[in-house]
C-alpha cells in the first residue's frame, strides 16, 4: 500500500502553504524536485497518517538526495 504525502511550501517569513498531495515515495520525490526547480523556497512532504516529514531542498541550487535519485531514473 502506497503512502500519501501532502507537500507544503515554506516561505522565508515562516508561513506555509499546502501545494499538493501525492501517492508513493517515488512520486513524492519527483514532485518535490519539480517544485524546487521553480522556487527558491523550501518544500516539505508530510505523511499525515504516520506523522513523518522530510524537507526538500531550499531551491534549485541545493541538493536533495531523494529528488536527485528520482530525477535520475
């Protein structure tokens, strides 16, 4: 069973905005990488059911290992 992740964008002032919900780790990684390409802000994926979260990169110049793996193939 694939887990669902909500993705939030975190702004420099500390506020956050929900951006999308994706299903599965691969799609989450792909979407985080896609969003990071178009924004300098930080993105965070949250598995609401499990209470887990992991940050994406703060912008296209920084590395996010899971997003790099997803983008590679």
